[in-house]
C-alpha cells in the first residue's frame, strides 16, 4: 500500500488540485465575485477619545468603500447597514495633530477590502480647559435731563469660559455694554456677553457658563424736576361736512423745572398749550405751540411743541336711479337688445364731493367688443368723472344682451 502511494503520490496531488479547481469554478459560476463600491458612504466612528481632549479641526466624517465579495454576500451587505464600520481609534493620543488610517470592519464574510477614500484622516486634538473671567461692563450715554442713574448691578461678577486651550488662551476679556441715553425709568435688562481677544476681536468656538447677564440700574428724578403730559387746547370747529379725527403732539411729555420743589409737586399733571384755532379747516395741518407755564417754572429743552391736526370728510352714500345704459364697441354689422335699459347705482364718498355729483358725472357702459351673434350676461362698467367716489352696488348686477345681425337697409328710388 505504501509502495503504491509512493508511486502515485504526484498523481494523487494533481487530481486533488484539479478537483478543488473544478469545485471552485463551479461555485464561482453559481455565485460570482463582484467588485463594487458600497452603495452608501460609511460614517467614521470615533473611539478612545480622552474626555479631556477636543477635536478642533474639520475632518471627513464619511468614507467611500470598495469591496470584492460574492453576489450573495453583496445582497446581505446592502440589506444590513450595520454590517460595515469605519473606526478611528484615538486611544492613548495626546494633544497634537495626527494622520490616522480608518479601521474597516466588515461583519459579513467572505469579503475583501479593495480600497477606501480617504485613506487617512487628519485629526487635531487640543486640551479642554476652563478659566474664569470678570465681566467688564461699559455704560454709555446719560439719562434724560432731570434724571440721575445709580450704581449698576450685575447678577454675576464673573463667567467661566471653556473650550480648546488654544482658543481659551486667546481670550482677553468677557464684556457687555448698555446705553443710558434718555433713560427715565429703572433699568432691568438682559445683556448678551461677548468674548474678545487683546485686539477686541470676537473669539469664537468657546463656551460660556452663562450667555447673558442681568443688569439693573436705578434711575430717579432729581428734586425740582417733573415730567408733565402736554394737552393741546383747540377752539372753533372744522369745516361743514368734515370731522376732526386726531390731535397729536410731539413731544407728548415735557420736563419742567423750578427751584421751588414744592411748587413743582403741586402742579397738575398736565400742561396746556396756547389755543389752536381749527375753525373751518378742511385738511390736515400742523402748528408749533407755546406752553402755558406757571410763574417760576421753566421747560427743559424746546420751548414749544408740535401739534398735528387730522381731519377727514364725513362719508355718505347716494343712489342714482334709472341711469341709462350705453352700448360701446359694438360691431356696426350687428344690432343689440338689452334686457334692461337702465340701472340703479349706489355710490359712496365724502359728503362734500357727493353734494356736487350729478347724473352727468357718471356713465354706465355695456362693452360689446369682440361679441358675435348670441346671448350674453355682462356686468355694467361704471365711469365716474369725480375722484374719491366708490361704486358700492349696481342693480341689477348683470344685464342680458342679445346680439343679432343688423337688418339690411334697401335704398328707395326717388321719383
């Protein structure tokens, strides 16, 4: 037996190789290998990152992967999105810049990795630090005349800035600002905080323990000063058929002063203007008016106010009955018949204009342009020669027009 194996060993090995080759060819024919790009980008998973380090650069977060696998395996790979992973391992890395190769894991076999792009990923790691900074408050402007501001109070005096060490090291100050200009009442505002470097440029990419800070500033009126509302005194009546719609004044409140604080406190809450004559006015107008002041009392700022008077015509309506209809743009070869020869028109507008409106100022038209023989329902068109008049209703709203061929005219012979 051993002698026979010795003589036929090579033949046996050759037969085995041929058998395996035939089997492999048969398997490959039934389930051929395919080299394809994975149909969806593979997200890069970061593992092993030290909690005290931050990734500070932008990097590719997906890779494109080309695999070779039997057709049946490809079907499983594409149906199971969790079968392929791209891992970037940061274990043991310190602050610095690294070029790392993604580790590709394919959970379904047999497969062969042909290529992936990008083949390496640049990662910059920076130390995560926190640092406290005092909040710098800048107050600009002054309260209104006669008012004074107390000491400002912030809800917190410092704020913690955290982020990559390279950015936190750039921070020079955390600041905010507020304008007191023309303030007349206590300030209670939420102000945004701004992180800046030594050149007063905003530092981005860092986090604040609070994004806004509450500011309170007491504002009070000084002795001898008082704010008083302005009342415009009018006399007369606007023109007939008009009405007064509004009286406005600017400024609506003025500040007065007296060396006698008791006198100021005893004043009524309203200052009246000199009388404004509105007799027979029929349009908007404006006038500067002086204020009537008690003795030993003066106004801070402008010594007069601007009064604006608004008037408008009283609106009314008018019915024009049995207004004849006019046919326009009718083909000369056609004749037309209307279901109604007149309509009633209701119009509205300012009474002064309605009082001058006559039937001659209004036309009611039926436009027959482009119409052929037949029957049509048309809406009348109103033309009004006066402005500011609005058509409210037309009765009836539509008119039937019947168009026929015009009768032929036979000439008559003269004797």
